[in-house]
C-alpha cells in the first residue's frame, strides 16, 4: 500500500502537467511534491513521467497506472465520507404503535423511507387499538404511534404531553347485514341504538365515536357481541349478527362485494394522526420518524 500523499501527488501532477501547479493545488511546497513523486517511482521501480518542453508528461507506464490511482483515491474518499457519516447516523430502536390495516396508514412507505434515512435504526411494531397506542406513547412504552379521533381533537386537552399530527380525514359509516334494509326503518340514533350492535372495547375509536354520539342522548348501543379487531367486526356483520361502524372505503367495498347495507345519512367524521410525547420530539430516533412521516404524507406543520 503506497502512501496516499504519494498517490495524490502522482494524480495531481498528471492532471496539472506541472509540479508547481500541483503543489498549489495540494497546498504543499514544490520540493515536497517532487520528493513524493520520487519515492513513489522508486517504490514501483517505474518511470511515471518524462519531462518535455510543455511540462511533465506521463510515460506509458504512468498512463496505465493513472486510472488505478484515481480509483484508489476515490475509494478512500468514499471510505472517509462513510466513516464520518457514521457519527451522525441515528442508531437505536424505534417502537411504533400501529392500528387498523398497514395500507391505510401507509406503514410500508413510512418504514421504507425511515430505512433510507436511518439504516442503523431498528424498528419494532406493536399492533393495537388507538386508545392503547395513546396510553403506551404517554407512558413511554411506545415512542410514536398512530391514533384515530374526530378531526381537530387528537388525544385531547386531557393529554397535553402528547403531540399529534393529522394525516388524513375520513368518515365512519354504520353498516348492517345484507337484507337488513327493511329493519332500518329510520336513521335516527334512538332507532339505530335499539338494534343489535357489535361493540368494541373502550380503547377502540369505534367505541369512542359511537358513545360520543349516543351518550349525550342518554342512549347506549344494544350490544350483542364485543370484538377488538375491525376484520372481526365485519365478519360478524356479514354473518348477520348486528350493526357496526366501518371506515368509508371499507363500507363502500363491503356494500359492493358483500351486499352489506349502509345506513343513509349517518356519517361520523374521523381523522388519522401520528402521535409522540412533546418532551421527546427532539430525540434523534423520534425526529427521524417525524421527518420520514412528513415526506410520506407531504406534511410540514405540527398540530
């Protein structure tokens, strides 16, 4: 392995055709550059330059070795750059609370972007309901997560330590089994609440949305089954067990493909948010997550 300084002197003199100009480029004295060239030629036992009136010109041996020398310098420069980058590369583990289906929350695109930005960062996914994700972000068991709530509400003023960024707005519809059109005589909530319902635990956004409508009216749903997964809720609706809430896209697809009934005139607005603790947003792993999320959802401001 020849000293890098000698290789740099060789390549620079070859490009400049002059020891003096090479010395200026390398911020060295002319004698120092000449010495490095002499040492390199002695070590190789080859004549690399010949002197002509127009300056130093590469010999055939010098011309043959120049590409290899340039590649060696480029490789060392890349090595040095990568080594320096390691000092600023984010390392560690990011615990992410996920909800509903990965496609809806753009989980694949988010993780792909995160790996591009921070290849040394390890991710851990924990699937759950949005209420449980909020609790775990709040107490530090999760670093970031996804959350569902009415637009503009987020985790709410009772959780000031958690920041949310809204990603998308949509609606929940009330869906009923196929053939139940004649059982839904009216779309008012007292009539709907009296019908059989597939309910969810309190941590579910379905529970919070539905109770947010019914409780002010002094009503509660006539629950006949309780599940904690959206797919199970739709399975029970298809089986004729009762009513449920479903995201607008799912409800439309189920009506078209399975014949489920969508209750007319009933829409519950909701939004998908990304959440993290306010006092942790400057931590490198969380800052990287927020930046990666912003590029996937084309967002710029924090709610």
